[in-house]
C-alpha cells in the first residue's frame, strides 16, 4: 500500500468497507487487491472469479445495503471511519504489514499522528503500580507525547504476571520493531514477574520518565519512513497475464503445504514471476485455502 494521503469519497469509503467485510478478505489480501485493481470497486467485481479459480464454489460479498446501514450507524454514534490512505491514519500503524484498511475513531483524529507511547499493565495492579503508571504517563505526556493503549512508538509495561496479556502486547510491539520498556519489581511479587522477564529479554529498564525520554528522543529526530509494499512488490511487476497464471497455478499449488513457507522461497522454487505467484496466492486465500503467517510466510488450509 503506498503512502498517498487522499480523502475518500463516500462511495469509495463504502466500497472499502464492503471489501474488508467480504469473506476471506483480510488486511493483507485487501491491500493486494487494491494494488492489482486500483480501486475497491473493481476489486469487488473481481472477487467471484478469483475465488472460483482458487477452488471456491462461491464467496460472500458484503452487500451495499448492509454496509451502508453500518456506515449510518457509525456516523450516528459520532464515529469516523478513517482509511489507511488518508491523512489522519496513524503513521506507525500504517507501517505494519497487516494494517487495517479502516479504523473507527471517536474524538480528535489529528491526535493520531502525534508521537505516542503506550502504557499497559495488569488488571490487579498494586497501589504503587497505579501511582507509578500515572506519574510516568503524566511526565512523558508533558514532553509532548500522546499516551495510548497500543500501536505506539513503544509499549511501557508497569506490572504484569508471566501469563499477562500485557506481555503478548509487548512482544507484538517488539515484532513491529517498537521500543519496549518495563518497570522492574520485586521477584517475590507475581504481578511484576512478567515485566522482569521482559527486561531479561532486552526491554529497557525504566525507573523514571527520563529513562523513557532518553530512548525516544533519538527516535523522532528523523522522519518516519513509509513501509515497503507487502511482499516487496515492484510497481512495474504487479500485473500478470491470465495465461501465465494458468500455467503456473498447478506448479505453485504443488509446492504449498500445511508447513509455512516464505513467499520469496516459493518464488525461487517455482521459477515464476512475483506477479504470478502473488495472483495464485490471492486466489487461494479468497477461496479460504491459504493462511498467511508473520515473516511473509504462507501455508495451505486443507487440501488444494
């Protein structure tokens, strides 16, 4: 997905919502469809044929009526739907491989582009943990940072048990190349064992807001870069002829299996172009027969 900053028309926004609400269309598939067909409307028209080539008898496409009703309910609730291509979409979220095409926002969308720090922790936090989280959030906020609960420049863990969902959030952040901070605690308190483990794994140890600012201050000295397109697609290599796809479909299917394989490795093994491989994977995914994994890997679901 490129970094354009256009505003969608109401019809375009409806088409975007219809596409992401359609069967077997996840964020990555959505972006691949948009790259190939240029608009959500044309992608919607292509879905039945693509799914059929992937082996599906039919595919459920979100109706205009249902999607329009959803948009009306959203607007009546004071919610805005912001598309990935638009100005106020969070720039760091845009960089992720599976960035949602649309996000629902209540409040002031211009805040989404501010520098941000996420603060997370356990539901059964101690009084000291609550006080420390409040103080750190206040002090970092005073430096011009937005305090959020996810998808920020870095996830600060104040208190968390070994099985806390906060640790899952922190590890997701690390996978997205975000900075992870953690407040150390007593080894005798189970509420701090998770944060201590994160520090063992390389998270920044935090005792004050100054520790956080020391790391973050250098990260924002340069402008954020736009992410590379999914699967590193060359803009001149996103189209494929029907004949090439037909010739390569069986070869690519034979190389796929339940064990994940990197798309780059798949291309090397089948000796097909990136455009052809991407098209076949798109067909299989729309048919519900392909699963995507982190690290640009794919595997089959059931027999193909």
